[in-house]
C-alpha cells in the first residue's frame, strides 16, 4: 500500500489497537439543522479531542472546526438530496478532489444506495471516486444502508458492504444487525458501525460493544453522542469501549460518574483550551483520564 494512503488510514483506524472512533456531524447535508446539531461549532468544540476523526462536510469544516486542530477530517463529498425531497438516494459527488486536498482531508466519505432507484449512479460514483482519490493516496469510506425503506438485516448489509468493497472502498460504514459477524466476514475491508437514531445511553454503549465484538473496527457515532444530555460523558464512555476495552457496565459506570461530576470548567468561547488541543487520549495505553482500563475480555 502506498505510504500516503497507509498514513491517512492509520490516522482514522489507530494502528495501536486497530480501532477507530469517529464522530459524525455531517447530518446537515441532507437534514439541515437537525435537533441538537443546530450550532455545529458549539457541538464539535468540546468533543473534538475525544474522537480519532471527525466526519464532516466541507461547509461545516470551514466554518465550525478550528484549522489548528490535529484531529483528522473524514470529508463527506456526496450529496444533492434532502429529507423533504423526492428521493434521498439521488446523490452525486459534490466536492472536487482538489478542494478535498485543500481541506487536508484524511479520507473521503460518500454514500451508496444499494437496491434503490439510484443504485447504479451511486455505485458508479463510488468507483470513480476511489480511482480519483487513490491517485493522491486518499482513502475512501463508503456509507451504506442509509434510508428508511432499506432493510437493515444481515443479507442486505452483507450485499451492500461487499459491493462497496468491490468498488475499492477502503473502509465501509454500515449498521449493526443480528449475525453482524457474517457481514464483517464477507467484507474484505474494515467495517465501522453508524450509531443510528438516539437510543438510551446504555443501549448505545451496548451497540458499541456488540459492534466491536462482532468484528467492527469501531463506531462512527453522531446522534447518540451529541443528542445525549451529556455529550462529553457519552463520547468518553464510548471511547472507553473502543480503545479501553471496557465492557458495557464499566462504560456506563464511567458515563454516570462523569455526569455526576459535571463539567469541570465552562469554556465560554467554545474554542478548545490549550490543554484540550493536545489530545493525549489518542493512545489507548495512556490511561490518564477517568476511563476504566479493564483487562481485555
Ligand atoms: C448519515 O448519512 C450520516 O453519514 C451520519 O454520519 C451517520 O448516519 C452516522 O451518524 P448517526 O450515528 O447519527 O447515525
């Protein structure tokens, strides 16, 4: 594998433990100002140091993410439809490779809609994007199975993930399902699991745990973090599973402990403090936070 591609991939899937925690904040590209993500800048600021990478659109990256961050950006480059439009699956590539490079993207993300009216268009777009991105050593993450009408069972997800990998996607993002192991086994590239709609915190931690146990490299979670009443506590609890090998009880205990401690200091400017920008928690072995560090299960 080319050095650049390998280097960018290792920014997203941490080589220390082959795990990844992505924070998804790209929802506005078809949902507009969705609940609790009305002000992305305020949402992103306190969470940025706890994720390995941020999944974002170029508009939000430019306006709401400090350019001084060392958090890698996974740039969503597809779009074109909205939640009130005719068909969510009618997407095209909306960002040029030049602009993605200008934004220092560590990976490009786009959706494919297998089984939908626009299956052909989105799958061909994925293949074309991989060809372009590969030229510059930029990995592509394919998002599958977004859309209410699509079945999210093992059979469908295996099909969609495999098609994404066959087109050359370097990472595939999909949903968790029963027999998830089978989806992972038939996909030759790493799978990362989307959080889905907001569920109780413990259930979201269970989803994280099950995903990892089923063979996913991690989660790309959005609503279950920033729609929580306590987003920082939640992302730290998720992180304790992804990188700290915590089980669900340990992670939920951490969540409750962080909630009971409350925010330490108000950062009124919504800018990360100097201390926060250091991001010491990227290394799972450096357990300097309040995270549990249980032995591997
Ligand atoms: C959906 O198309 C977006 O790419 C989101 O990034 C994705 O659904 C993950 O976010 P959530 O955890 O809120 O489902």
